[in-house]
């Protein structure tokens, strides 16, 4: 099935949405007194730890793609019908840019602003744990496609929030999130999709 509108238009829309999330994070962080930029240390170690931290996320994706459990099958079917057709014809550069902005904008909002603000607004030894749980739940709700997907997103949100607490550098979850999104989209739209819907004619593979 072709995308319901041209991939260039969809890529622009996705970039605006993800870029808008980052702008919301900056504005909200300024209003609450938690500028997300203050939580980011632009250093090589943060990039390396973020790349390594994406690997467990890819393992989770591998589990729900390959395990023949009905909720996982239903989720894949929904993605195949509604989400993947939008990304299927996008260029790799589009997928990379959308993923990078998603990692940046969403981590700035959910970890850099909301998690920090919730923790800062609470007292006691459990403030960081409560903030982690609440921000992860909000992250799951923000990604609600099905109940299964929301639960998976909440788990991912808790993991990314833990990365922020463990490293003290928001760059680590930003890189982990963006890299995971990019590799997941490449797999689902280029590799898995090619096997599910092999191209017609004599030209094998993706040709790129």
C-alpha cells in the first residue's frame, strides 16, 4: 500500500512534530525553572554510552517482533497497516533526521523537564523514584497505539529515565533514543518489510 500522501510531505510533517516537541520542552522548562539544555553535557563519552545503551532497546524490539505472542502480533499488524506505510518510502536521511529530533525533543521534554521538575517538586528520599515512575507512565501514554505498545513505551521510558539518573547526562538517553528509533525504522521499513512484501520484477534487495 502506498503512503496516503507523498513521503516528502510526511517527512516534513514528522520533522515539524518532533521539532515542535523540542520547542515545547524548552518553553516548559523555562517556565518551570528546569531548562533542558542545562542537563546535557556534549561530550564524546556521553555519545558512546548512549550508543551502547541503545542495544538493550533493540533487544526488546527483537523480542516483540519475533515472539509469536498475540498482543505482539496485533501490534505488528497495526504498525504494518497504519504507521509503516508512512515511513516506507522515506529516504534514510529523512528517517535519521526524524529519529534524531525524536530523541532530542522527547528526552528534553520527558526526562530533561518533566522528570526533573517532578523530582524537584517532591521531598523525601523517594522523590527521584516517583519522578521516574510518573515520567515513564506519561511517556507510555504519549505513545499509546495499543495497550501493549503503551506498556512497552512506559518500560522504555523508565529505562531512559534510569539512564539519565545513572549518568547525570541527558545526552546519553537522547542518543540511545534517537539511535534506537532510527535502527528500528530501518529494520521495519527496509529489512522486515522487504521480506514481508518482496519487490516485484528482477531487481533484488533495496538497491542502496
